[in-house]
C-alpha cells in the first residue's frame, strides 16, 4: 500500500510517497546496498546515521546531544530522529525514499507512524553474521568515532535487543524481506534486486541521490 504524504491539502491532491526501510546490524552493508538500489531503481537514499552526523557537524546543541549518544552506540530519541528524517524528505523533490538505518527500535516505529502517518511499502533486512560485520566495520576507515571495537560491541547489543523486536513487528505484518548479507557485495545485490523487481514499477529510472548522502 502506498503511503500518502501530508500536505497539498489545498489542492486536495495527495502526493503518493513510496517508502522502503533498510535495516540490518552495523556493518551488514546497508549503505553499500542502498547506493546501488538508489542507482538502479530511482529511489532517494536517506541514511539516518548521515542525517544525525550532519546535525553533529552543524554544531547545534541537539548535535552535541546526538554525538554523546552515538559515541555510546546508543539510540537517539525518536522524536529527534524522525524530525530530521521528515525535514530531509520535505526538502527532497522525490516520491520514492530508501530510508537506511531506520527503524532501530519500536519507539522509532511508533514515532514515525504517529508523526508522518506513513507506513513503509516493505522493510529490507540485511542478515549478516556478527563476526563478518565486525570484520567489515574494523576495516571501514571512514573515520567514524563509533567504529571502535568497544562501541561496535555496544551497537551489536542494541541491534539484538532493540532493533530485532522492531523487525518482528514488520514480519507480523507480512512486510519483511530478508536477504543473506554475508555474501559478496554483488551477490547480495542480486538478491536485493530480485526483491525490488517484485514491485509494480520495475522501470529503471535515473538515480535521485539525496545531496545529503553524497557528503560522506
Ligand atoms: N557484502 C559485503 N562484503 C564485504 N564487505 C562489504 C559488503 N558490504 C559492505 N561491505 C563493506 O563493509 C563496510 C560496511 O558497509 P556499510 O555499507 O557501511 O554497512 P552499514 O551501513 O550496514 O554499516 C564498508 O567498508 C563496506 O565497503
Ligand atoms: N534510527 C537511528 C539510526 C542511527 N542512530 C544512531 O546513529 C548511529 C550510526 O548509525 P548508522 O546507520 O550510520 O550506522 P551503521 O549501521 O551504518 O554503521 C547508530 O549507532 C545510532 O547511535 C540512531 O540513534 N537511530
Ligand atoms: Mg551505514
């Protein structure tokens, strides 16, 4: 079911917005696969982690609160995260969003639905063994202060304890699509492509990268 975006009430025209959530443990390959999906299927890729890091870089008070939480591998309060997400979606002239790294707990799920009145078309789960994720993160030299072994371990704990229960919510609604993300990038993308090609419009469109995600 497509989501309907708030707004355009004056014209009575409801803009249909298609949303897909992409979740998986830290290092499962969300960012890597999202870039390819955006390119191939014309989605605007919004990485929630990137939006939070941009808020940190803005030097705002909210940013320093976010930084403390991310350093601990904990989850930022959902109203903060969802507001940043809403802002980014409103700024982009797009009707197809790939939301990377969201939801990460049940509070994320409820807050998103309450504030946006939108639901995802489906949720893609990248399922990857923890030792493989750890190996990938330790060689991901993006200069992130949360990519140290101590914080990585905490993030894994958050994933197991908070994110997986949110996954079960979507599974119960028949909206979960799971792929084995432990294989090579190309092999994982083959499985991902099959899932996105099941949708109605298989047309390949020019990619619409969110400018925010290009600032890595
Ligand atoms: N299937 C894969 N096999 C090996 N390395 C991968 C794979 N997918 C991603 N990577 C690498 O692992 C690291 C984490 O990938 P990333 O897409 O940032 O994951 P996430 O966004 O889920 O944390 C990056 O250095 C990326 O190049
Ligand atoms: N929905 C979200 C997404 C990210 N985050 C925070 O942002 C951090 C980095 O998220 P990310 O998606 O960039 O991390 P990776 O899984 O890509 O390594 C998380 O560890 C959380 O601290 C959050 O609090 N809530
Ligand atoms: Mg990522």
